[in-house]
């Protein structure tokens, strides 16, 4: 399949036109950034890890009733997806307090959040992705109240599925970020589901296996990502015989 013109270059992925009008091609690059692009590096093979994990989870979620933009992989870091009109919201679900809510609010790092907490940030790097409440989301016309309800319900469903999945792998699914978009009359899960957009802690040692390893120089980020990929591959060998 021929790549069409480059449509958009994000911090870690590039989007290209495809031969079909209602599809796009996403390239997961090896670039890694943190703190809104202030910290920047490139790690060979990182794009392929995130693409493989995203493809696995999109497929896993589809099998469990969550509609996603994923169509197929073209090679180890390139994915064909349905073309969505993205909704500029970062929908974050949190099972354990970490990161920005510990910085901004009187939560203790590691405090269990049960029921899980959903936070919705406005996706705008220049404004620093400010948090929005439901009224602001509706007033900005980003989604209708019904769509917002659906987006939150789907996020909670994804959260439950992935929490249980990672629990089986010996990892705590601390938090994650998802993005949604419109496709025809439906709202589909878009973007990616990878170690770049979630926090994963070892159940026993609380060691990080996600982008925090890079953000806070906690060790070798590629070793951490490889470990998650290895655990998922082991799970596949056991469950998808
Ligand atoms: P926090 O609000 O604590 O910075 O992030 C909460 C969760 O959402 C973390 O798992 C974090 O990786 C993810 N997240 C928040 N904002 C972004 C973002 O702009 N890009 C990515 N890839 N993940 C994000």
C-alpha cells in the first residue's frame, strides 16, 4: 500500500493519507518526548513496541465490545486506521493516584481511587492541556451531553478490561489516557494505547514500566517497554493458542 501525503506530525506519530478516503496510515516513530516536548529523545525500536501494544489492545478491546479505529498493521510500526474527526479531549482514568493529581491536589502517591476517577483535559499543548469539567466541555461544544456520557462509560469499560488484564500480568494499571473521534454516526476509540499513555507499576515492587521511566530518569525506558511487550507475548502464547 502506498503512503499518501503527510497530513500531521505529532510528537511520536505521523499521520498519512491512504489510498482510501475514509482511512489513514499512522506511523509510530521512535521519538519520545515528555513535559510537553521539553525533554526529547529517540530510541530505536520504541515505535514498533508502541505500535504492537496498541494493535494488541485495539484488537483485545474490539473482541470485548469496544469500537476502535484500528484496521490492520502494515509493518511493525505502521497501522491502517479509520479516519476519525478527533474530539480534542484527553480522557484520563485513574485507579491509583499518581502524576498530575498528586502534584495539584491533596492525594497521596499510591492512594487507591475506588471507584476510578475520570479526568477530562482539553487537548491543546499551547494552553498546557487544561482540565475541563462537564459544563465546560458542553459549553465549548466539544460533544453533546449524551456523547460525553458514552465517552465516559466506554473509558470506564476500557479501564476495567485493562485493569484486569494487567493484574493477570502482575502489573497495576495506575492510569491511562485515551482519545476518541467521530466516524460516520459513531464515536470510536482513536489514537493509541501504549506505555506512552499509561502508568504501569509492578504489583510487588511498584517499579514503573511506562513513560515515567523516561520522564523521571528511573532507568532504561526501552528495557521497561520490552518487559511489557514480553509479558503481553507470554499472555498471547497462553491464551491465543
Ligand atoms: P498525568 O495527568 O498524571 O500527567 O497523566 C495521567 C495519565 O495520562 C498518564 O498515564 C499519562 O501518561 C497520560 N497522559 C496525560 N497526558 C498525556 C499526553 O498528552 N500524552 C500522552 N501520551 N499521555 C498522556
